[in-house]
C-alpha cells in the first residue's frame, strides 16, 4: 500500500480510502491511486485485512448440486446482489439436502470467517441445520421451507399456482389437471394447495394427483397418461421441466397444444419462451429474491431483528402460446 501511495503521490491513508470506496477523495486523486494499483498489480491481503478490521466482508452461500432452474437462478441472484452490496461470496455445495450434509457445509463456511450465511432451503432439513449456526453468525434461508427455524424468503407458491389455474379456467376449461413435483418439497406441496384451492373456489372438479419429481421425464410419463384421456384439456405443471415432458407426451399422442389441450408451467426458466409452442408459465423474480435475501442478511449483521414470519415475494403469470380458449368444455357457472 505504501508503494502505491508513493507512486500516486498521496498518503497510504488516502490509498486506503480509495480502496475501501470511502468519500472525501477527489476524482483526480482517486484516478491516480487506481492507476498506481494497476501499474503495480497491487492486491490487498484479505486475511490480514480481516485480522485488522475483524470483518471479512464475505457471505457464505450454501447451495446444492442440481440442474433445476429455480435453485440455480437463486444462487446467481444472491451472488450478484452480494457483489453489489460490497461482499465477497464463498459457496459451499452439498450433494444432498440432509441435515448432516448442510451442517458440514455450515462448519466449512464458519471456518472461513464468513460474516453471515444464506442457504438455498427448499426442504425443512436445511432450515433445521441453519438454526445450528454459531452464535453471532446470522443466517437466512431462501426457498420453500417455512418452519420458523430461521428467517426465510420465498416466492408465494400458492399464489403462483392460483394464477396458473385461474388462467386456464378463465379460458373455458371445465377443470385443470396437475402434474406436481416431489411430495417432500414444500414448494411442491404449496403449488398443489394453490391449484386445489382455486378449483374448489370455482366449483370445478378436482382430479387426483400423483407426486413425481421435478424432471422432464417425470412430466413425460405422467403426460402420456393424461394425453390418452380426451377429457383432459388443461394441465398445470409443477415446473417448466415437467411441462417440457408433458408437451412431448401430448405431441406424440397426436394432440395439438394449445388447440386440443392447454399447458402452463412454473418458473419461467430462460428456455421457456423457446418451447414449441412457447410456454405460458409463472414467473419467479430470482434477481429480486437474491437482493432481498442479501438485504435481510446485511440488516441482521447490523443488529436489526429478524422477521418473525417468512417474507413472501409475489409471482406473476407470463402468457405465451401454450394455452388457449376452448369452446368444447365451457367452465361451469
């Protein structure tokens, strides 16, 4: 730092102010310091800085190995929001969502002197493990779990399912079939609840559901059964991957979407607009979810009490070409 100060013709205190992005430094001085940093290829010693300031400016992030669009997008949104808030991110990835795996990740991050931890928490086992974080290390969960163990942010999955189901009923379908995700994910259960509540409120029949997983294969297998039934004219899918499998099953059965049947997904993953036909789906704002989770953790670091109830973010419906009005099966009045 003294070498940078000497080359820039300023004090080392001024260099420190520039590197920490503090005010009361003129634009000209800031520019000279940054030029000197580049010329000398200067890098701050973060370990030494942590010892001096007792702050690592690092947030721990626990994710899990998955190809699912939702959790992957959450990780990206959190990491981007943390950078914008001036924090580094250290990521620990677990292969399974059992309590012991999450506890190991928690211990790994705490050993790196992270200031707080955010975890993708689609199951209650993750939230339960987060609650075991050492005193003084605040935690925040993002996802579907809501057992009150830790402060939690989540998309309002019930509301999203209501939007999807209501849209299909408003298009004139007598009822809506549902192809859900796994039964042990709160997100999956909430989407079933929202679908079922909407059908009950409309006086529409409630078809049986069989839990699967979040994969396109699961949607395809269930979709084959639905496509074989000519009375099935509308399907709400637990996520967009499931919808992709259902679309293929209906295509192979010779049933046109949306002419013969309407299909709606959930997630609005980037590829959804390029399905054939483009998929109507429920949009989750993962960037906002990341920003809000980082804001909540930073507030907790500053001593603000944690909210006593989960924070729900409202989803929205993205209307594309996979759902259309039907005249064959008018909605009951």
